[in-house]
């Protein structure tokens, strides 16, 4: 049980980290600094992937903990 909770915490932290990285990079582009479209796409992909993994884990956790 604790392992599941720890894994969900890890996934939440990863999703938050990826969102923040993407947000910071977008802010950099709005500030007029040069930015790579490739890097922006990669950060978006990483953020989307982390969010999807978290959502999937939360769904599985909810279905297995229900009676």
C-alpha cells in the first residue's frame, strides 16, 4: 500500500516538474530570448507524457481501491 502511495507521489512530482519546465521555457520565449521550436515540442511531449502516466496511475489506483 505504501509503495502505491509513494509511486503516485513520484508521478505527481514528475508531472509538476515537467509542467514547470515547460512553463519556464514558454516564459523565456515571451521574454524575447531565442528559443528552439524543437526543445519546446520536446518539453511539451514530456509534460503530456508525465500527465498521462499520472492520470493512468490514479485511475488504476481508484479502481483497485474501490470495493
